[in-house]
C-alpha cells in the first residue's frame, strides 16, 4: 500500500483520510475488533459495516460541510483505530465525532488518549470551536473515556435503534474555543428539554 502524507501525527501513530477503496481494510479492522459493535448494537459487525461507515451521512435536515472517515496506523502501517468526523454539523464551528474505535489490543495503553488528543487538535485547527458526540448510556468504558476527555452531557436522546438494540444516547459537548452557553445558543436542539 502506498504511503500518503498523513493528515496529522498522534504520538507513535499517524492519521489519514481513508478512501472508499479501503472498505475491505476497514471491514477487516471491524471484524478483528468487534467489542464496540457488540456493546452498542448487540452483535459483531455485519459484512457491510465498513461500507455503511463510508457511505452513511447525517440526516438530510442536518446542515454539515464534510464527513471524514479517518484511519490511524502504527509504524508498520497496520490500521489500529478508526474515526468518523463531520465538520460544521448543525452549525458553523461544531464538529461531530460519530465514531472512534481503537484496536482492543491497545485498550488501557494510553493510545486512545493520544490519538484522540491529536484528533481534537486537528479539528480545532480546522475551525472547530466545539466538539460534539453521542455515547450510549450504559457503555461505561466509553462514558468514562469521553468524560476524561472533557466532554459534558447536554441532553439525552432516548430510544435510538442501533443494530439489534434500542439505546439511550448521551449527547456530549466539549468546548474547544467557545463556551458551552454559546454552543447551546447556536444548537438549541441540544438543550435538555
């Protein structure tokens, strides 16, 4: 595989945008690291999970600029993490982390923190003043991680179908340059009713 210039470095890892031609590579990564899918969807990833990841977009009534499918590689060129990021979602300067999966073998090593920190810096350099995401309530490992990264819950979305499960999502936001109050003015849908 030809090495491209990475979008950014993340400690010992490099991150680049994945082209659709790498759908099989992403599927192999998902299959080798099914924990996220089991925890969130109730089953390992299906054979079309990677294609869906590349092709899925925010709902038609959501304004956004661009969706990025990102791959993190180690020094040997192995895919060790995947992130899905949408720029300027719902409002200018709001970026959304739709997915962040790190290889199981790296859990507890500090790699996720390093990769996420570099991802956040990249988003901020691209104009993000706020980062937003949804984490499944009850997915304790993910909830702890995002809280440690500085995210705060702004509301809950209840009864969201994800694979074989129906989950409640904690919508979480992290200010990267603006205040939480400014964010809630900009994105009133995320105010807790």
